[in-house]
């Protein structure tokens, strides 16, 4: 059984037991979070597609920890103008485990 959920403007295909890095959530580690924006729920022989979400379906996630991603360097340079700009960016994330898919 798998589901497609929407969180933070992105879509994720999840199965029970999967570990994901989602955008930072305000939740304590070892707490449970429910995602109700479920777009697709698929079983072995049936698929439910929502318009836009599946009614009554939800995915239960367990928060493992919070962290920051690897640094991404943004470098812009204009040739022959002596103009350059360097920035760094680190994404805050919440690592979660999929406990249950209800659909």
C-alpha cells in the first residue's frame, strides 16, 4: 500500500516504514503528526484518486528529529564588471517515519 501526500508545496510517494525529510514542522521529536492532504491511496488491487484530495484519508507520521541540510552555494558573476555575489543556503528539515496510511 502506498500514498501520495502533499506537504510544503511538494508531493511525496510514501509507504509504511519510509523515512522522509520534509520542510521544518513545529512538532516535538517522538510525537505523531497527521497529514490530511492525501492525493492518491493505492492498495494491491485498487487506486483511489482524489479531486484534489481523497476524502477521509490521512497519513500518520512520527517525528524522528530536526536538522539542517548541506550548504548550497549560490554564486553570481558578471564578466568584465568586477561584480560578483556569493551566498550560502541551508534548508531546515524535519525527519519523519511513516507509521500508518489510513484510506
